[in-house]
C-alpha cells in the first residue's frame, strides 16, 4: 500500500483527499491555510486531520527511505531474494523493518561468525537437522587448535553460538515474542540498593509491579526518570521465574524451530541452545526494545497532554482592549506595578511596598489610586505568585477606596512571566525598563489578550506540561509550535497592532518577515490595506497567499480587509453583493439576508460550496473571535494559605492543568489542589479532558489538606464526604473513585496513601 492510501485508511478519508493535502504541503502551504482556504481541494480536511496526516507522512517517508537503504544493502551483499524483497516491502513499521534487516546488518565480529569462519556451520546444521546424532562424537571431527577450537566443548559452544544468532535473527519469531510480551509481561520497578534517602521522591515505585500493556504514561515516565537518576531499576517479567522452570519465551523459541525433548542424543544440547538464545540474545534485546517503545508511547501521550493544555490556555477568553493595571506581587522586594492602555502600550510604572517588612499599605493605595485615575484604569491584573492573596486584598481595598473608577480585579497566571522578562525579546521591546517591571507589563497584557502575550514565551515555560523535560525535545517543540500556529491563525491578528512575536506565528511568515512587517509599519505608518503588505521586503506572492487571510487591517477602506475572507475570494463577495443589489458595506452584518442566501448559487470552478459557505458566515460576523466570553473566578475571602483550608469547604477555582490522572485547580492558596480523575464527576470518566480543560472555572470541595507536604486533595463531586472511604463510579472498574461512603476513617487517620501516590506522580510530572 502506498503512503497516500495508507494514511487515507488510517484517517478514514479518501486517498484523493490525502493526495491533495500532500501536494499542498509539499508546495509549501501551511496547515492553517489548507484547513481554512483549500477545503474544496482536500474535501474539507480539518486542522487536526491535517496535523495527523503531516506527522504520519513524515514517519512513512522516513520508513520508505530506510526501506530503500536496506534493500540496497542486502542486494549489494547478493542476498536479496524475491521473497525477502516482498516481505521488506510489506513491513509497516520501523521495528519490523529492522527485524528483517537484522541477519544482513553489518555488525562487529561475533562468536557465531568466528565459528562459521572455522567451518563449524556444518556441525550446527547437522545437529539441528538430526538430533539423533551424538554431539560429542560429531564435534570431535571439528577440533582444530589452530582455529581456536582445541576440544569438543569449544567446538560445541561455537556451533551453539551459530544457531543462537540464527534463531535470534528470525523476524517471525521476534514478531511473535514482541506480541506475547506486550500482552503478558509485567513492568517491574525496584529500588537500587542504598538509594532510599536520595530517591525518596520515587518511594511509590520502590517495589512496583503492573501489567505492561496498561501502564499509564505518567507512571511510565516517573519510573524512567527514577531509572535515569540511578534510583530505580526497571525490567520486564513474564511467566514462572522459578529456577528450573522453562520460561514461556524459551518455549516459543523451541516451538518456532521444532526443538523438543524426545530422548535423542542432541536434544539436551539443542535445549541448551534454546535457553541461551532466549536469555542471552532475545530477552535483553526485546526488553530494551519494548521499554523503549513504552517510553516513546508515554512521551507521545505526555506531549499530547501538554499540547492540549497549551491550546486551551492560548485560546482563553481575553478581557479585551481595556486600560489595565498589572501587579507583580512580592514581599521584601515590593509589588511591581505597570499600567498599559487599551492597546497594551506601556503608560506608567512603579514599585510599591504594602507588605512586610515596610507595610506601607496606605501609601501604596494612594500611589495606585493616582495611577488608576490618571490612566482611567478598568482592570487590575494580579499575578498569582508569592504574596498574590495579600496583593489581591490590596486590590480589593483599592477598589473600595475609589468606587468611582469602577475597576475589576482578576487573578492572572504569571507562569513564564519571569522568563519573558529576561528574554531578548523583552529587552528589545522595553530596552530602558528594569527587568522586574517587565513582568508586571506581561501580567497586564496577558489579561487583555492571553494569546498575544503568551506567544512571546517558550511554550515549555508556561507550566502546563507533563514531564516536559523528560520527553523528546524535538518532538515536543514540533508539537507545541503547531499548537501555537493553529491557535494564532484561528483567531487572526491586527497587522497594525501585532508584535513581531505574534506575527511570526501567522501562516507563511517567520521571524524575519514578521520583523520586516513591523519595520515597514514603523517607517511608513499603519498599513491601509492588505495589498500594501506586498510592499514589505521579501514578502512575495506565495507568502501573501498563505498569510493574507489571517491578517486583519482594521483601518482599511475595504471592509473585507478586516475579515477572514481571503483576498483571492473578494470577487465572490462582489458577485454576492451585485446579485442582491447591495453595496459591500450594507451586505456585511445583514444576518437576515445572508442566512437566506443559497451558497450553491455563487460557486464556480475555483470556489466551491465549503468556501462560499464560510464566506457567508464571515460576512455575517466579520473577524469573529472563536474564543469564549471572558469570566473570572472569585477566590473566597479569608482563604489565602494552606492553613486556612478545612476539609469540607466548597470553593471556586480555576483549572490550571489537566493530566491523565486528574486536574489541578488554583483555589488561591499558592498551591494548586488535585482533583483525581475519579472525583471529577458522578459518572465514570475515562479521560479528564472530557470534563474539564485548562482555564475552566469550577466549584470544588476540599477533601484533604496535608500542610507538611503542601498537598490539597479536591473533589468536583459535592456529595463526597472528607475522611470517608469511597468506591469508584460504575462503568470503568476500580479507580479509587468517590461514590458510596463506607466506614469513616479515624479522626487521626494518616494521610490517604492513594492520595499520597497521586501527589507523588503529580510532583514528578510538574518538574
């Protein structure tokens, strides 16, 4: 099956759709452009399908390149048969391909090769073919001290190595053993002797066993991290490990090559060959491969979790173009203050000291009041780091003291703000501004427009990942870059307001072109039309095609330049307007008329039904923002630190991170609480993302507070009772869920061990 047909089968689409998408990608089109403006060509493949297609295309092309290299190598050796060529052509994974190549792969000189060179291949073949032969008697004929085989034992060992290598390089056997181990093996983690104190954070895995086939990604990555740090060992176990028993793997080797015990002279020797093949050659090789495959799968899942959380964070609701006071909380070093106008332009800065040791509360209120009045501040953005709740109280007093200003305060995640503050980008943007004050600017701006500000920060620093430092950095960067690109283009940007960092994420643009746009804008003033973009140095026709639809020119004389309608489709809009005797301006926004129109009337050989349908939707609400309506969580007054929490409290919070085993929620105590997957809903939940996503405002009940270890256990099920042992929701087996109360725990019960394990996973995940 060729690449296009295979991808089509995997995605459940037609081969013609895949072929069209592949052609567009090869011609330099981006996924956002293809998904939005080439629906007729691809049969309306969406951005998720196109991203999966792009990833599989990369893998399968690499597979084909490797296949060609292997075929050439085997043919050069003169060993390529029609049957072997056929089997290699049918190999559908890199692992299968390498298994087939194993017997022909150039490798260092082995014991089996040395024995073959000494002529022991004949002995190995004869004993394998006829176990009735006496091994000792047959071996005596091959004794040759000059060749390094001075006695019968050395000769039989040489013949054994020949058969071992032959058995271990059998692709069919390797495939069967892999399948068997995947289903039946146990992943076993053990503490490395003497590492108890050093590896205390991995204590949940000091003696851990679970079925290999069902190891979740976060536990796999925790075990691998422990192994990398020299604290844990990890191995695969299967079957009866008792001395003297035959391992199931040995049985499969024996079955594959017809080795059995029938009382013949060579049976015992052949059984030894089988045992050594499994223990020395196959087990170690397959264990390494399968653990590597588990790691790859766990990494892929962790990258997927990160990408999903990042997507939700980037597309969080913007507060909009409103003058904002940004507060970056601090105690001894003071609270850093920045005021930005509705466009995000920095207007004023200050540093105030309302908290200990200076405690200048009244002076701070006076300073902030003057700033807010002078710049007509609407919003107060408070970073959620150290001293955030104290600063939140300060903002509340400020609002009470100046009610005429009608200000609103909102807690904002400051994850990554310090990274941005010290970055080269921030230095170029605010060359004369102290690094500490840049963070306050970022906090204010990310309230106005999270997407526009967060694109300036390396996604890995935003704090919504799962083991992001343990996974392939190349794959992680590729995935996160794709998420950022998709989010930015889904929203679109105002070309006259956007930073170079934001423009660089637009379809078809890069850092150089983005900077060229900004430089042209600085030198010539605001762009007056989309077509003027063609005057930007190095922005050619192809780039304009890819980028123009996602760039808005809000002050253009042509209202379509403010919309998501691509310039190439302007003639279609003109045709729609003329057919209804309307001018363009009166057509835009006339929902009653636009919803009555039949899109099929305006199609032609270039623009089909999907594009015309999109055009009519865009004309109805030009430049519509796909992000949700802005809402804020209200943290409960007086609940500012862990010691303020009591089991049973019901609080409002914001979901900061969603993982495979639950969700973290910020409830305003400087320590996110964990809602385990079993406590997300009264119903069985397979994937936490079905219930919550990053940025959601949720109501939670405090189930457990562990102050010494900074842990908070939460539930989104208001029927749950703290301190009671509970059962899992029906539908998915035991999950440690919380459905039916059972025997109450003693008043002095130790911390819940299940919760302790969850937090151990969480702590590992977030590092």
